[in-house]
C-alpha cells in the first residue's frame, strides 16, 4: 500500500483534509455544498426539460381550434404535472437548492452548510419525490386535478384513480426535502457568517434566501395538513370537506392558499437575490437603498402570508372577509416597488456594462413589472371575479413565474458559470439567447391577456373555431417554440463553454461578494483564509483582501488541521466557535431510500409495511447519529489561525449552537403545523351550527386538564438536568432526564388509552368535528412520541459520558419539550372549547 | 440612549408593527367569520373590531417612535458600521419605512371592515 507523502505546506494539508472521495460513490455520499448544488442543478434541469416538453405539447394542442394531438384526460395530466414540475421540481429547487447551496456558503465566507448531511438528505429526498410524482405520469395515472387540486373534484368519488394520491403524497414527500433545506439555510446564514459579517453587512442574496427559507418553514405546514386531510378523506373516509357531514370544501382552498401565495414569493425571492447580486456588479456600484432592499425582501415574504384569500374572491366569501385580503394584496406591491426602483436606479446611476447577465436582469425587471401590474388588477374584487379562471390569470402567473423567477435564474447561470467552471461562456451566443428567450417569453405569454379577456378559460384542452381565439393561440404556440429555442441555445452555450470556454481567472466581472475572492472553480475548502468582512461588498475592500493574500503568501491558512469551519454570532457576526464538519456519509441516501419506500407503500395502502419501512428509516437515523462530531472549540482556534478581530468580551460569545437553532426552526414549523389544524378546527366550527354534532359526545374536562398539567411539570426536571449538565454533573442530569421521560411516557400511555376509548364512542368518519378532533389529538400525541424518542437517544448518550455535543442536544431537546408543552396547552384549549 | 435600550428599541421598532398587523389580520378575520357565518355574532362585533384596529395601530405607531429614536441616536453611524450600532442603524432605517406601511394597512383595513360590515357575498 502506498503511503501518502507528508504535506509540504499548510495549504496542502488543508487541501488533503477536504479532498472528496473520488468516483460515483463520492457523488452518492457527498456532503459538500458545491457538489450538492451541482447535483441539484442537474436534477432540476432534467425536470425543467420534462416540464418544458409538457408545455410544448399543450401549446401544440392549442395552436388551432379542434386540435386532437392529445385527449382531455391526457391534457389534464399534462397541465397538472407541468405546473407541479415547474413549481416544486424546478424553480424552487433550482433557485434555493442549486444556486443557494452553491453560493450561500461562498458568499458568507463559510466552508460548508451548517448541517452538511441534512443537506445531502434534502437533495436525495427531492430526487425521490420527483421520481415518485413522475412514476404516476409514466403509469398513465399522473396528477390530474390542477396544481391546486381543488376539492370536491379531487375527492375519490370524482377522481377515483391514483393521480391525486401521487400528487398529495408526492408533495408531502417533497415538503420534507424543502423543510430540511430551508432549516439548513436559516442556520447557515445565522451562524456560519465570516467574522465581521454583521446582519447589516450580509449580501442581499443571503437576505433573499433567508426570507424565502423562513417563509417555507411557515408555509409548508398548512399545505402538509391540507394534503394529509385530503389523503385521510380519500383513503380512510374522513369528513373534512364533505358539507353533508359538517365539512367545508373551502377549507381546502384556505389551507392551500395560505401555502400557495407565500409560495409565489418563495419562488421569486431567490430570483430577487440573484438580481441584487448581478446588478451592482455590472453597474459597478453598491445597491442603492441597500437597507430598504433588504427589508423589502423580508417584507415581501412576510406580507405574502396575509393575501391568500385573494385567490378565492370568486367563491362567494362575505365582503367583510375579503376586505382584509384586498388591502394586504395592495400592500405587498410596495416592497416589490421599492426593489424595482432600487434595481433600476442602481443601473441608471452606475456605469452599466450590458453583458448577458445584465440583459437578463433587464428582461426580468420588465416582465416583473408586467406581471406585477396585472397582479394589482386582481386586488380589485370585481375585476378578479370577471377574470378568474381565464387565460388572463395564466398570463399573469407566467410573467411572474417565468419572467420574474426564471429569467434571473438564466442570467445567474451565465453570471456564476465562470466561477463554477473556471471558464467564460460565449458572450455573443449569450446575448443572442437572451433576445430569443425574451422575445419568446413575450410572444408566448402576452397574448394570453387578450385571449383571457376574450373569455377563453384555462385548462380547456381545445376550443371551437370562430371564437376569435385561434390567432392568439397560434402566436402563443410560435412564441413557445421561440422560447424553447432560446433555452436550448443557453444550454448549448454553457455545455460548449464547459470544454472550450476561455479560462477566466477568479474574478472576471469584478463582483462585490466573497465568492469572487477565491479561485475559479472554488477549492474544496472554499476559503484558505477565512476572510474578515468590513462591508456588504467585501471583494471591493482591497485592503482587507490584501491582508488575506499576504497570509496566504506566508502559508497561514485558517484551520488547516481538520475538517472545520468557524461559526459566529447571529446578530453581529462575532467569532463564536470552531465546528468540526462531517465528511462523506452513506446515511442520507439510505434514509432517502427508506422514505421513498414509505411513500410508495402508503400510496398502495400497505400501511403495516410502511410502518416497517419507517422503522428502517429510524434505524438509519440512529446509525447517522452514532458518528458524533469532534467537540467544538472556542473561537480562539480561529483567532490564532485567522487573525480576525477578537470578541472575547462580547456578551454574545458562545451563543446558541447550530443544533439548538435547528431544533428551534423545526419547532417553529411544528407550531405552524398544529396552528393549521387548530385554525381548521375553528374555521369549521364557525361555519357549522352544531359543534359537536348532536350524535357526538362533548369532550370530558378533567382527564385532559390533569394530564396536560402533569406533562407541563416535566419541564422542571428537564431544566434542572440542563443546569446539572452545564455544571458537569452527568449522573444527576441522567437521573433527571430519566424521571422526565418516565412521566412523559406515562402521559402518552394514558392519552393513548383515552384516545382508543374515544374511538369506541365515535369514529373519525362520523363528522367533520370527529375528523378534526382525532387529527388534532393525534398530531399532539405524535409530538410527544417523537420527544420520547429524543429522550431515549439522549439517555443512551448520557449514560456513557457528557460531551459538549450532548450538552447541546440536551439544550435542544429541553427546548423541544417546552414547545410541545405549549402546543399541548393550545390543543387542550381547542379540544375543550365546546365546553367553554 | 443606553446600549440595552437601543437594542430593545431596535427590535421593537423592527418587529412590533408586523406582529400587530398579523394579529389584526388573523383575529379580525376570525371575528368576521364569527359575524357572518353560522354563529352570527352581531352584538359587540363592530366595537371589538374598532378596539382591535386601534390597539394594532397604536402598537405600529409606538414601533415607529422606537425606530425613529434609534435612528436619531445613531444618525451619524454608517450603513456598514461595525458591531451592534451598524446593525441597529440598518434595521432602524428599515423599521422607519415598514412601520408606516403597516400602520396605514391596519388603519385602512379596520376602517373599511367596520364601514362595510357586509356579510353579503362579494
């Protein structure tokens, strides 16, 4: 066996430490954010092609009246799968998964994401969910009830095939991936910023990704709840949407759009981030109104949660209700406008160089304004009611999604291509591809406004001659093919340049953010010297960068002796500690395989087998966590090796660990999940005269009150255990956690007993009240059960020794139980509300 | 202003108005549901909406005042300034604009809801 020669320099040592495993196995087990970003890019490009082919088939079908290329049922599957693909399998995963993964750590000066293995798991879950959804299409049973899948159309009696089940389970599956990715982005942006990168110095791209990730964490749970309700009704006969049993079809729409409208902003926000990166570079000046643009990105995500019912203006809701949403819908225009003015004025007041990436940003601004203006028209309730479900809506949403979200992605591909590959793209082809794509976009989508106003409804597979729609549809179809040729030219240009492009060096455009300070393509460790940041455009701070270069010349890279990255404090980016990062791992891909099996078995109603697959997934997760990271060290390790400003006197030193933040975000998501069920409960209640129905007993008061009080008391031993662990008293901490676990297990045992007792008195199939009652209690008990699994893992770990890693775990689990107790109290109040 | 008060005012100036708007929206909406749907809650509905709107608008105004005081205290601090002061100045600028937006939205929504009170289908 050949023995590797000792490293000749510190930099070589660093390179060896971060060297990835070669070959296909290296890609399957990789946890490197750059490789995962590229995997996302490849996978989402495949799905983009699939969605594009579906779109072209639909446009060909609609090119002329009475066309018979596909029948109505195939057309239903095509438009549903096209939308699901473009939204869930292309735009979001490409903008966050590919661009976000590759660029966020590079822009903040980190060596990887906060949770590299979770990052890999998110990718493999994404691939699994995409394959799951497309399996349905290839079996001739693709999703076919539209991307918003309205009930009662999507209920079993009207759509008996498995298409809706592929949709519902596929999106729950996809949501797991998105939740993992969003959590990772938030913690990475909060905790792994380079020293000195306080929130006011953070790149706007990261603000946009942070806003999108925060919105995802809160928006996904209502969709998950909605999809679970749908599957329970379709497969087990629950009654959430059945009016005859106290259910409401509009419950589906409310929950869907609480997710669906923020989703629009989740789609466009990363695109805004790309625009705020490209425009200053090619205008050669800072972004104008930097704080306001950062705030606007956060505001768009936040206000987006208050506009959901503007998708329901035609459903007969009372005027008083709609006023809230009309106002909020108008309000969301303001932060968007702030950004449009900032982008435009930055170009106008700078020294713009109109290369391809900036041209794409120009197209993006024009299309976003067109889509935005037609969007404002929908806030006027009478106009919305007239135009709803016509092609006018299709025009609006495509200008927003393709024009405002995909155009920046295409521009971003050109902009960061030299960074990723080390080679320049072909500029003239790039400019030509811009014009083809822009003309194609306008020609495809603008006539849809006219044909919509002429009365053409969306989702019709053909139309009669003589309605005056034919010429517009023909123009749209021609535009569709022009657009496709533009996209093909972009792909050809990039593939050609991959081999034949001119070498570009580290910074061909003189960009302002940190990724331009390192070689192209970036080394495996990203930054040899962890940079010190003193402004929002650190690459333009020559003095700082010269310090880094001098250190590199002296062969003094940061943290050369381990797979490590520094972490910092959330608010002000002060050095906190040095974290050991995991290397390649087989667990993420194995867990994703088990999860895929779970969803396949749920689809085929093999619930016992799904349970077995879940147990396997659990074992994989245990295997994953058997590999404990080395103990974190204080920021002084970084200080000695990095020369960054000392912050030992900072009150933020040794702030909350990454693990705690991960748990906090998970808890926020779970709170949103329970909140969605509670919201559904009261929505149904306010719309029903008898709650609970006369044939259903009212809930008992005493037992739930006593049990909740007992559960709440377990916070005391947990807190005490945390205090003991901090003082190094492992035995006492172990005893206290054991005590809390026993009480929590007893609580769950009694609750399960009561739950099964309730089932003998009334079934969830009886009424909407019963359905939502059981789901509410079931969700609350499931959270206690998950907490008990955390406890068991913790007890096993604490029984051997106490490490900083285990102390962080105890802190995070203690926080989890605090949230579970709060959730249980809310559930208790909801459960007992008929007695109040 | 002391460092602690600056920190408190900065976060209040940034987060209070959005929270007030969100609570106004959700609670107001459920009140509207209770008013218009099967439960038909009429008595005291309008005064409750007025009280809710007034409270939310007041919080937004207080948030604006907090953001303004932070901004005035740090007006000579640059956008890129280091440490807490740079960040506080940065968020104070955002709060100053955002709070006005939320104040106007709360007020206009509340006035329209109370003025229409209509449960007729739109």
